C-alpha cells in the first residue's frame, strides 16, 4: 500500500494571504475571537484537522486570552497577531513537523492546563513559556531528525553540534522572531520576568529532544511512584515541564490513539491522517539516506520494511507513551489520555500479522467496549 497522504497544508500555496490576514486580524477586536467552547480547544480529544490554517491563528489568540497572558503581561494585541503569523510562516511545508503540528501540540498543552488543573500549579511565567514553547518547538524543521543532521554533516550539525541539534535551532529561530521589529510579545515584562521566561522557553524547547527527555524521565517517574513529587519544589516543577513538553509531542505522534472513552471506532480519520503524515515524513528521510548518504535506513524510516510498522508503533506506545501516560494519574483530569490507549494497545497486539495495510485502513471499526 503506497498511501502516505500529502495534505493541502503542504502545498506551495500554504500561506497565500499572509498580509491580507494580518490586516484582517488587526481589524478584528479581541472580543470577536471565537470562544473556547466554539473552537473545542479545551478538549483532550480535539480533532487535529478541524481548523484550517487561519482558524488556528484565531484559536491560538483565544488560548493566550483565556489563560490571561495578554492581560497579565500586557501583550500588545497587534504584536501578538504579527508574532503568531510570523511563527506560522517560519514553519516549512514538510509533511508532519509543520505549523499544524505545532498548533496541535499547543492545543493539547492548553487542554492539559485548563482541564487537568495544571494552570493552578504552574506560575504565570511558566505557563507563558510552555505555550510559546509549544508553538515554537519545531520552527524551521526540515523534515529530517537529529541523526540525519549528524550523518549528513548538515550546516545545522556544524553550527550546533550533534547534541539536540534541531532543538537548539528551533530555540534560536524563536529568539530571532522575537527580536524582529514589531514581534516582541515580551516587551512589557519586567527584567526578572523576561530573564526567567527566556530560560524557561529554552528548557521547554530543548526538552522535546528525546535524548534529553530520557535523562530526566527516571527521576520524575521515581518521585511520582514514591509519592515524593511536590509541586511546590522548583526543581520538581522543572522536571514536570520537561515531561509536559514531551507529552505534547508524544501524544500527537501516536499512530493509534483512543478517541472518546466510550467510542466504537478504533482508527478514526484524524488519527489515520496523522499516521500517514508521520510515516511519510520518516520514509522521505529514509529515501534520502539511501540515495544521498548510501546508507540503509533503520526500519521506521525504511519504506521497504513498512510491514513492520504496526510492531514498531506498538513498541513506541509500550515503551514511550504508556509509562508517560501512567504517571498522568497524579492528575485526575488526564486519566482520559491513558484508558483508551491501554485498551487499544491490548487489542492491537493480536492483529499484528495482518500487516500495515490492515492498520492503516481507516474503514476498520471495532467496539472498544468489548475489549
């Protein structure tokens, strides 16, 4: 099955109306931005493809306003609009690590903050840092990973070295945008707030590198399992933000995710599209490794081994996602993430022999309540 969908989002006309939209958004009063309930952005099971690229801008504006960031930090409305549009424009038209992915990670973080009560735990500066970090965490992503940068000796690898290469680039790109004229959404912060925020922003973006995430995962898991995690201890909250940044990316890169806890569809359309986008981008990297670097790509990047995808993705769920989701039990509001994935993983394993075509067929329906 050669699917690996290419959405309209990746067409050359991705942002044809940037200047027009800038004027339109400026003319819109903040009071006219749709409500959270209208946009459904507080839903953990938000449909990643429910908003077009322009609606995602207004939804991001609503997140900033709903969290009180605009008021608390006196963020100029036109500056915020300009910054959001420029952030969007600085995502490349790659298959998966694009503006839609950044927005979806931010939306999940927003839902975690508002639904699970994390807004009451983190400071206002920490909240601003993680929201901005989510939107900026993959800026200028080229559709290839850190290993590819190292193996190819890319300009980024030469500039930043081989440790968290892309993540350092994403952060520096975010700083470049903030320092551009008319884009400093942090202009009215105090010196201490600004210094703290920039440090937190860097931590949030670098935390999305899996290598750095693994370095702190054990510590966080042990604190939670022993009942010693304390939200009031700064170092503990630092660990949590590292974990939370990874949750956003991990949740949105799952091939199979649960929908509503009482749902009857195993693979719904949105998850099938995300699956195709992630896999297509990986396969394109594998093609480049084979053609340009004369290397045999690892299984997850090798389209010639696509029948191994179900097993590889279930390993990802079991080794990366499930341990992460299980510690979410410390917040009652996030149990909804864990339960469907547990049932889904348990049901998927017996079907591995059917191959990738079976898994990627979005017409398959199962009664999760029977699992």
